[in-house]
């Protein structure tokens, strides 16, 4: 079971704020973040990598699912 | 292992640290060059001033000294549109509190015109030696800092919806229409009006680089800024909120390179008095930019970024742009805008009203997102 943050349709910096809050809350594990712009994808990837989370990007028809993992 | 895999998320060079720095440096070279090629001093690029000039050429205000269809603005939007299509990032979306964005755009413009410049020009003024810009930049930081408090408190504009492609095309088409108007009714030497367009005979509106030079540089910056997500407000906001220096490094590159370019071109004139298109009322240089910074922070982007977003299909950013253009009309019709002599007769009242409106928006739009 992974936690999901749905940041689709939200403009800067909301997706990063929501993801950041959840990353701090979880500390480690698996977190899925749904975003729909390239900018949010890049921003959250940057945040996750800075805090030691591994990022895997899955593209669907109209959004991205970023799977963040930290052991 | 993680490092190798994570790198695959950054295929876009301009989204890297060196990418954003190179875009800031590009602007830092070409903005001062635009001044050498004909734009007003310390105003190679100013999104607020140039949108105000567009409001003027359209007759939305009748301040005779600031009327010109600035091709840089048109280029920003169309360059971003081209980049968005080239990299399959064009995405029509709208419906995230458009009226709020309009109001924020209008007050952002009013605040910027009390200072006399958007964040881009604040940096260019600073890089040209104008000490008054320091108060503007401090105000900008202060306004954005207040904005981050609202963001931390749950302020948000709500979700946008994916929509018809044509929705995303409307602002780019409007800009294309402005360009066509400029070709149909070109500036005629010595005439205040050409067809439906007003053209300044003196003042900053009469000082401009050749049309095609302005347009080409505008297109290049629009393209690069769309790729890199360059944003002057975001630079400060991200540092305050997340201690992230990504966007900030682009902005610092802009200031440093613009300073060096100004030195080389002989355009660096340090001081406070008699700076070009600037006044010395420090409190209102500061106060105007507090208002602008707060409005940009609540709206999620500096005026340049709003143009680039509009180019990639963001209909809400487009409404912000229209708010700025209409705000410029109010600013000059109501005596809110400053001039080199100082603030306008009603400038202080407008800043107070604008701050009140921004606080109202910030305090009342805090419903948590599910």
C-alpha cells in the first residue's frame, strides 16, 4: 500500500508543498504523486532527490505518476 | 544505483542547474543590449512597463509618453508557445479562480508602476547602478515572504481543468493579433496615432529597439524561459519555502551578467538621483513592490512567468496577463502610477487598497485540498 498525493490541476508551488508535507510525514516508504505538468514533475523530482528519495516516472494519457521510494 | 536512475527524470537540459543559469545569463546579455539597440535605459526588458505600453498603444490609458506595442511581450508568449509544441508540453487548462488571478494581475501592475518596474526591471535597474532598485527588491522579497506565509497556511487557487485546445490558444492569438495590428498600422514619424494605435512621440514609449530585433529576442527568451521555467518570484519563494536555490541561480546569473554587460557597454551609472525612469521615494519604491511581490506570490508566478505559462496553454495565467494590462489602464487613468517626479497623486491609496485586497484573498482562500 502506498500513499497517494493528487496534485493534478494545481499550480505552482502547491504540488511541491503537498509532496513536501507528505515526504516529511512519511520519512520513508513509497509515495505516489500525481501531477499533470512537466514543471511539477521536474520540481517534485528535484525535491525528492534532494531529500534522498528515488524517483520513478510513469506516464499515463493525461498525467504523470511519480513513484517516490526511500528505504 | 538510485542516482543513475534518477537522472533519467531530467532529460530537459534547461531544467538543470546549468540550464537555468544559462537562461538567466542569456537574458542578462540581451536585456542591456536591447537598451543599446534602442530600448529605454535600465528597461531592456520590463514586463510591467511593456504591458503598460501595450495598454497605452491600445488606448486603454492616454498617458502620451507610454504608448507602444512592445514586440518583446508578443515574442515571450509566442516563443513559449513554439517551445511548448516542439517539446509536446502544450496543455490547455483553465478554471482555477480566474477572477482572483485577474484582480491579482491588476494590483500587481499597480504596485509595479508605483515602483516603476517589474521584478525583471528591478534587477536590471540594480545591474545598471540604480540604487533605488534596492528598495524595490527588498519590497519584492518582503511581499513574497508574506505570500509564503499564506501558502504555508493552506492558501491555494484551486484546481484547473484540462480543456479545449483553443482555450489555450486565445492569448497567443491575441498577441498575434497585436502584432498584425502593428504591421497594419505602423508607427509614422511625427504622428501620435496610426489607425487605431497610439504611438508616443516622447518619453519611454517613444524609445524602442527596431521591431524585428525586439520580436526576435522576445521569441528566443520566450522559448528558453518555457524550457527552463524561469521565474523571478519563484526564485525567491522557493528559497524562502524550501531553501531551494534552483530558480534563484538563474536570477543571480541574470543580475551578474547584466551588470558585466552594462559595464562593457558603458551603461553602468551608480547612484540614486536622476536615474532613468525612476524616482527616489524609497518608502514607495519599497511599498509598491511589497504589493507586487505579494500579488505575484499569490498568483503563482512573476509577470514574465505568467506570459510563458499563457504561451503553453494556461488560460488562468492568461487572465492574469489581461488583469495586468487592464491594471495599467487604471494606473494611468487614476493617477496611481509614479513618474520620475515621484509617486502619482493616488498611488498611496492604491497600494493600501491593493494590499487589503491581497490580504482578503490570502486569508479567505485557505480551504485544504483533499
